[in-house]
């Protein structure tokens, strides 16, 4: 089969690999229909994710059709159309019982990280019964790809951890796909203002189209002053960090109001400074989280009822044989105006 392989920092290729086989009775083999690229994949290619070793097939998102299942799989059978969760959950360990599936002792974020992932024609899914979701009849597969990772990530790590409430003021720092997913789902809770902050005017325009009430281009280094002017020098109740670099985390520290929350979503590959000399008396909370995908069934229902349309995030489409072009397009989003790219296997 064709598969996209990480061979070390900045090294990647489309290779021929053997089709995966059932190795545990809880496994399923899924023939990929559609997958996508995540910002985390770019972090891997930069060498930021030490758990992902050279030789790994990347990808942790997608939809497909079950080719075969292990003897212990009871919820699915060959021929079923399924949504693949980015998180693999045994459903039995201490963390799974606490619904912290991202910390499953034998699963978690392993797809495209510790085991081969979805940017291939076939993928092996461990713990299929608790790591796959049936695709409803008539559902749009492209839209559902967004439910593998970015929509639950934006919602759980940004909106839920950030305790967005009716009438509150929210800043989303970084309007890439994950920031926009947080923007879409923050509106479930009717905040009074959602302030989008980014370097890219195109992404700010998209954010306004998706529901941001205000936008700030931070390229001039005056984002803090602009936001404080907007909020009568108060700051925001929730600052969602959706990039994963020191500058954006520092910005969140400067704009959060007393009693507010900094909800980190970004994957940080280098150290960041925590300015306790400025924050020690401000009653703020800082949250971190890897998505647990506990919200996926709710989000699936919400998408099916057309209360939210994650397909709005898709800007480009490629065949698997052009995945290198897809990565180049996604990596240079400022020039290509890319958000999410769909890759058809």
C-alpha cells in the first residue's frame, strides 16, 4: 500500500508499505477513504515530538471502511463505515474510567505517533470498539474527518477548559484550523465577544465569517494595546492559545483579566516563560490538555443536526499520491490560504 512516512526532521516520503494485519483480538483494519493533515504532524516533521520515531506512518484522523476485525471486536464488522478517533482508548484502565482517554495506559495518542497512522491506504486501529464511531447514513464524510481531532480538540482543550460562559469575553490567539474549531464551538455558550488574533489577514477574515466579533492583526506587535482598548483595559475572561510558540503564550499572559483562564491548546516544542512576577496576584488559571475525545458523540449529533458545519474548515483536496503537495500547501498556509486539506486515499 502507499503510505506517508516520517524519516526524521524535515524528511518525509510517500512509500510502499505492507498492508497492516490484525495483531490483537481488539484490532480492526480500516481501509482509509479520507484523511487530513494536522498541525501536530508539522510539529513531528520539525522534530518537536520525541515519541514519534523515524519510519513512522503519520496521520491520526480519517474516515474509512472496516476491512476486517479481531475476534474480540463486537461493535463493528467488515463493511462498516467508521470515523477514526485520534485517541485510542482501551476503556478499562484507570484513566479511561476517568474519561481521560488521552492518558490510556496502553493507548492515548498513539496513531501516527507511536504506531503507524492514517495517512495511508489502510490502518490498524487498536481497541476498535472504543476508538471508532459508526458513520450515520447520509453523513458527509469530509465533514466527519474534522471530528477525528480538531473539532473535539478545539472544544475540549479550548472551550471547556477555558470555561467559556454566556456573556464572557474570549480571545483566540491563532486562527489556524484548531483556533477556528475553538471559535465555532465557543459559540455553543454564547460569549458576548470573541476576539480573533492572528498575523494573517486572510485567517482573520475567515474568523469573522465564522463568528468572531472582533479581530486583531498582531504583526505590528501592538496586539495587547489593541485588545486592552477594546476591553476598557480589563482583558479577557478566557484566552485560548492555539499556536504553540512562546510569543503566543506570552501574549495570552498579557491579555487575560483578573480571575480569567488561559486555556492552552498549542503543541509546544520549546520552553516558554511563565511570568509569575506579573500573574501571582491575579487569580488566573492555566489549563493544559490533550484531547480526550469525550465530546465526539455530542459533536457528531451537532453536525448531523446542522447546528455546526465543520466542512467550512476545508479549503483544499488532494489524492494520496499527491500528499507531498498537500503538505507543502498546508505548511505554507499564509500563501496558499489553506486551512484543512482533505486527502483521498
